[in-house]
């Protein structure tokens, strides 16, 4: 349950900004299209994290890696909350998007911790938490923004990430890396090898990419809509 909640909380960082785009455009005096670029850049950060940070889960001790990434996420969200310019907000969102891949590290972590007979059930629960975070993030962001302003959305999430880092550091067991003898560049190349060797993996990746694209609109609706 802890891993499910943690997955949902971290992946929600990718979607908090979507209901805030109109407010951000007014505050920073940018166009609607420019404000929509914030969503794109956050997702770009997530892709970067998937490609270059998630593979570190095989080379580094997972609990320490998770704590480090959550610490960076906390700092990036705090910077976003205190941002005084739109470029500052963009950079902070790029970094928080990249480090929010903690959710994708927690899922295999749960699979490794689970006994064989319950692995599918436990991974399903963690994935349910992740999907719940995606679904609730926009609603929570909109409500908090209406009540306290858009900055509180980022600062509140920063506080939650800091608490989560401490809780996971305390609760999770140490998990030794599995590929310490393999160079990092070779680990990255192995991803491409898996795609070539297992066509089903490529298909599922394309399915997930399509679903992500559909769940992340390019920007807020125009005034005429």
C-alpha cells in the first residue's frame, strides 16, 4: 500500500500544471501556447528520466536512489512554487518531471519484494496507485489552486515529496544493485537490445506512449470553446 501511494503521489507531479495553464499565462504574461509548452517540457523530462535514470535502479542501491530522486524532486517543486519567471518554472518542471520516474522504480521494486505467489497481485495494486495518482492529480490541483493559488500546488507537492522521501527511506529495505559490474552505457544499450529481441515489448511501449499522449493535452481550451 505504501508503494502504491508513493507511486501515485510521484506520478501526479507530471499533471498538476494542466489545470493551471490559464493562471500561469496571466501571471507570467505569456501566450496560451507558451504556457502549454510547460506540459510538454514536463513530459520531456519524464522521458529523459525513463531513459537515463530508471536504468540506474540496476546499478545503484534502490532505496538510496529513490531517496535521492525524491530529494531533487522536492527542491525542483519548491523552485517552481517560488518561480519569479516563466523560464525558471520551465526548468524546474523539466527537472521535477525527470525525477518523478521514482514511480517507475517502485513498481519493479515491489515485484522484487513480493513472494512468487502474490507478485501479480501486489504489482497490480502498485499500478492501481499509479493510475489513481494520474486521474486525481488534475482535480486536486484545480481545487487547491482555486482555494489557495497555483503556487501552493507546487509547494504542497514539495512538502509531500519531502515527507515521502523520509518515509520510504525508513520503511523500505535495502536492495543491493544487480549490475554493478556492467558499465552504465552498456545498461543503456541493453534497452535497445530488448526492444529488438522482444517485439511485444515494443508494441506495449507504443501502446503506453499513445495512452500518455491522449492523457496529456497540448494546452488549455481556447476562450471560444
